[in-house]
């Protein structure tokens, strides 16, 4: 019998990963606001994947780390492009 995990339990899992995701993003970006944005985007992405919540914790953490890293790099690229177009940005 395959039961869908409750929203509360999914939220608990995501909250448990949130700090770790911020640490990863901040390490890569060295920028608080970009790190927060990367974590927000990663939370939205993984929360939409039902299979994510069925994985074992080590698999979840690995996928979470990859997702946060991808979003952090994408945000940094966008920021660098915007900065190149407008050198006043800092």
C-alpha cells in the first residue's frame, strides 16, 4: 500500500534540510541574499517532487545539495551578467 506522505511530514523534512542548504549556498556564494534566494528556489523545486520524500535521508541530502548548488550557480551567473551590463551594481 503506497500512501502519500502528509504535508506536515514533508514540511518537517524540508525544514530539516533548509539550514544545510543555506550553508552550502553561502559557502559557494559568500553572499547572504543570493544564498537565501538559492535555498528558496531549491525548496520550491524539491517540494514539487513526490519521489524526493520517498528517498532515504542520505539520498535526500545528496539531491538537496545538488539542487541548492545548481540554483546558487545559476543565480551567481545571472548576477554577474547583470553586473556586467550595469557596473553600478555591487
